[in-house]
C-alpha cells in the first residue's frame, strides 16, 4: 500500500503548528512541517515530529485499566468502566453532595476543542464548583490582575508592528509561547530585529532567548516585582508615559506614583544585584517604543508569593505606556473560529477578581478569575468533613508530577474514594488511579484551532501574529482491536449514565461563555455537530476554514471603534489592595541583600524549559528521552567546584520540605547560587529519596503549598526555592 500524506496540525502543545502526516497502511510513520502554510512556512519542533511514535509506542494504553485489590491493573471495557465510575459518582453525590466530586483539567485537556467545554458542562450539571485547572499553578495572576485593572475592550498592540518587547522570566525560543509569536519565534525575531525591533529580557539565566536579546538583565530570582516597580518609577518620574492615553482612559496614576517611590533604580539594583543604569535603560527603551508589550512567564509567577502583584504591575506598565489598540487601529487578530471580542477604545471597569463563589476550606481561598486553587486540592481531599473531595477525575495532566508539594499530593490521591485518570500511559498519576481511561490520541480525532484564538485575550504578548485557523479531520483510525475513547465522549458518557442534561456554550475570546445550547442526550453526538455548535458565533464559519486543509490566514477589516459617548470608566493603575501589597514589598526591600542566601539552604532552585518536553509530556517518547534522559540540576561551574561535584555526578537537592536526587549539569550562563531544573518531571516511586531513575527528579517535591503562596490564587512558591546541594550519598 502506498504512503499517503495528509495535512493536519500538531497538538503536542498550544502552538498548533501545521504539519504533514505520512501514513502507511493506516499507521502514521512521519510528521514534518507543512511548507504550504503561509504563516508557519514549514516550522515545527522536535516534539511534534514524534507524534507517530506517540501513536505506535508499545507502552501506549489501548484499553482502559481497573485497579485490582492487590494493586495490579487489568483491562476493562471502557463502557463498563463508565458504568462503574458513574455508579460511584452517583453514590457519592447522594451521600455527600456535589462538593465531593472534583475535576482537574491539565494542559493536554485542550488538545480536543470539545473536551474542556464538555467537562464544564458535566460539572455544571452536577452543580459542583470543584473544577480545577493547570492555570492556577502556572500564571493565574494574569487573569486576576486583568480583573483588578479593568479590561480594555480592544486587544493589546500586536507583534508585527512592535518596536520593543520586554520579556521577564520566559524563554519563548524554547517554550514557543509568551513574548514572541507562537509561529517560528526564532525566525520572527531575526526578521523583527533586522527592521529595528529591540528585545529586552530579564532573567537570571542566559536563556536561548536572552542570548538574542538587545539587552539582558540577569537579576537574582524573586526580584521581578521591585524591578518592574523601578521601571515604572523611571517612566513616571521622567514623564515618559503616554500622556494622552493616561489622561483619557487611565485612573490612579498619582497613587501608583506614590507606591513606586521607594523603588529607586539604585535600591532595586542592590537588591537584585544588577546595574542601576541598566534598569534605567530598559525603562527608557520600553517607554520610547512606541509600540510593543511587556510580559512575564512561568518562572517569575512561580518565584514569589505575589504572582498577581507582578502581573498587575506589568499591566500597569503596558497601560501607562499606551500599549493597547486605540480608535481607528486595525485589530491584528480578532479571532477566527470564535466570536470576536468587541473592539472598542474604552475601558470596562474593574470587577471582583478573587474571593467569590464557593469558598475552599484552606488558606482563606475561594474562586478567582483563574479558577479555584489547584494547589488546595490535596488539602481539600485530606481535610475531613462534609465538604471533603472524595472523587477526582483528572484529564490531560499528571498531578503527581506537576502539582506542588508532591508528598502531600501523593498522600491525598491515595486517600480518595475514587481517582479516575484519563491517560495514554501508566503515568505516575495513573499508577495511583482506580480507573485509567485510555484515550484517543490527536491524529485519531478531528480538531480545530478555536481554543488558540483565545490567547491574545489571555495576556499581552501571547498568540499568533495573524488571524490564522485550521481544521483537521482524523488522520488515522485507532489501532485495530483497541478500545479507546475521546475525552469529551467519556464525560458525555458519564452524564448520560447519571441522567444529567448537558448544555455547551460557543467559544468566544474569553472561553466557553454566553448562551448555552442543550445537547440531545439520547444519542452520542457527532463531533462535527459539536464543532458547529462551538463555533456558532465564529467570525469565520467553520465550513470556510475547512476549505483550507493546510490552514490559512483569514484577515479582517475590523478596526477599533470609538468610545461610547459619555463613557467614563477607566483602567485602574491604583488598585488599593495591589498597592498595599507593593508597600509590603518595599518594606521587605530594606533588608540587607546579603541575607538572600541562608546558611542551611544557600542555593535557590529555579525553573527552566527543555526543547524535548512540554510540562509532563514527552517523557515516554524514545527520541526525546534519548536526547534528554534526565532532569539535570544545572549549576554554575564554580558552584559545582565549590561543593566537590563535576558534570554528571549524582547530587542531592534538599529543601526544607524534601530531598530529590538528580544528575549535576553545567550551565556557565547561570547566576552563581542557583540550581536550574525543569518543572513537571519525575515520579513518586522514590519518595524515600532513593536514587532517581530514568524518570528524573521532580521539583514539585521541594515545594510546600502552605508556607508561602499568593493569597488571591493560592499558587505557592514553585521556583526560587531555598535548597542545599551536596554530592549524593551511596
């Protein structure tokens, strides 16, 4: 049988790179970038090119599994598994109510566009607010800060006409997100710098992105808030901000001016161990722009118990510099397969951004615009009482590897009455589950890029640089004899068995919102019908997108409309709570900077990204694990020498919470005093600190959910953790 080639798009991460898939005898054998796509031009990464191995790997689960009394697993037909799971959920709901049933949607829960909406529909029907996502352990401050500032009813300035960019603690040349467009960022950056674009990076590592920057500031980790405050101070003091935009649409500037007064470049430079003149240069360069945005990544959001404050200050920086589209400007990406956000040159007032909804029982947390705190789930399972979580369904993530405070997470998952994990592999979480549901993989399902349309509304500096869209049919069928199911179909199947009625909401730029459309529960819906429902209000009809199998750019002539007559609301850069928090930071800044390194824990573990991994994804693929079989503890060569360790030696990294073992790695571009490791690795089979095997070390074990956390989102410190490092014993 001849090899056939089908255009599709990669779903290994959120970038949705167009690909060509070679299929031989119904089996995917090769993936490469699609050069016929006008936006990506053939770009794809090493992870996406491993999709064929993902589909054919001998360890892939082709049948769902049920945990046996002796701890082993046995195959179970997925229909029977759904019968038993639904029966247990029904019993728990009857005995304990809806708060006892929780759902977690991880990063890979976004692979299929119907999965997240169907999860939301099921939890709505159950009437349970316990719907947790990866957002609250990544960058939850972005959503919360937007509510505190208010929402500009037009997008931020775009990529292609940007003059400057400021990226704090992100590495988009590896992560392919955050600060540069998710479209061959290396090529985009090269062309942008040739036309005069200036990139500034603030990062304690000399990352791949920092090497390409025009200015790289390399501070101590955890000093991002003082640095942004100092940048704001320079811009305000030197009157470099956008006076017209501030006068027309911004309130609270005088309050912000007073709040940043303590953050002189000299004081912050001493704290961060950088040159004060470089802080001033960054401030002046960014303000001069005149176009471009500032954004932060996972690292700084995890590095202090104040991610919301950091993101709020960055929004203040973008706002006083006028980095939002204004009346008459073309909307560079209005969305394609979603209902476009109204583009008007006006501010929607601040809203309640946290502390609403059903309260959690720990740390004074409740719901927020980022969702309820995932870091609180373990406590909500372990804490007895009528509101205790007893059933957890996990889809698209690996809580054991990714959630903070791994010891507590393992204890909690093991104490559940039922854990259901949807997973193509027997991951660390799957091996603790009562049921492991074997899902279809991406090339076995149709999909569309609608969820990616929401990234420009998520935060400045995210998304594609043009309104691109693509639909893909299923490229191959599941392997013969398999019994796999799409995640959305699993949640629908549970709802049918529970006698629930579900409704789905079309997707707009803020996610599944607006009118809810009931689903006929008498039959399993056709995926194409679901897609039509989810895109009912799309700017470009799905049928039009389908006519472009290689994907296409769907330009629009949408321009930002004038402000409504009499509209008086403004973006608020003087939020009282945020500025109170900033005053607390100012008081702490007066402490002697030499106390940064403690005697017992003189190093700090910070996060990093790898080309070969996407959070907890990629650890089962041979080509990726051969390239990076371990999660090294990278350190400056002088630090390694000081503790008597060389590259490749086994080391023990200990925090006040726990110890992990890792392999030492050399990174001369790292600040001294730091240990850099990749997040979401590891397993739980070495909780007693035995030597780490192929799985590598989990930095999640080093964190503690209750010691230092953002009080708005509940996100604990997950990077910049004080540790000691020593040669491994035995």
